[in-house]
């Protein structure tokens, strides 16, 4: 396994719509292993493949060590939100926007379908930090960053700090 370099704003790959994974093979599993090592190393609760420069629909999430101190890696290949309900606002950060935390409104409950790391069908119902992290990572597959969810006024207020990231 190896720790991968995390792409930060304004890297081009973060703005792209990621492509569907065609087969869950050894190469993809190697990417999953490297992404998980990278996520734990960076102290993140989730990571999407575009964040390590791979424009594929693959996300990993582990909120258990924040919530319970355990470890429970969730891998979703080609994730799809099939149903969502409710609204909740909470503070979020992103490994691709270092030092940023922003209040973001998300669905309170999501139902997600996809494939697991073995290529088998997977269904998840998620709330709380877990549900939020899944929605955040799926945004990455659609080229959406936290800053894209801000109003133009909110964007103006953080523009100076954004320029600092770009430098
Ligand atoms: Ni992120």
C-alpha cells in the first residue's frame, strides 16, 4: 500500500464528472487499499477517487473512529442516491480544501445503492455524520466541492482564504 497525494482546489480533476467503474478488479482493489491508507493518514472521514487524481466513481467512508473509536471502512463503487429526506446543517471540511470549514445543508437521511469492494450489490441507509460523509463524497464524483454549495455572498466572504489555497 502507499499513501497517495491528495489533490487540492483548484485542481482540474476535482471539477470533472467521474466515470462509472466498469469492473471491480485487482487494480481497483489496489486503488481502494491506497485510498484508505491515505484517508486514515490524513485523518479524513471520507475520500473520493477524484481527490487522488482518479476520475472514477468510487468513494470510501469511515466515520466510526470519530463516532465510536472503531474502524469500519465502507467502500461504495458507482454510488447512487436513490432516496433522500429531511434537512440538516452542520460544519464540514474537505481534504481538498485544507483548513476550511463551512456550514453545509444536507439531507438528514439517504438511501444509497452501489457495489462493495468485491463487486457485490450494496445498499446503505445512513443518517448523521455517516450520511453526511456519503453525500459529501458523492458530490466529489459530480465535480462539486463545498465551495460550490455556498451562496455568492458566502463565497465573497471566503474569497481571500481561497486565494491563499491557490497560491
Ligand atoms: Ni471532500
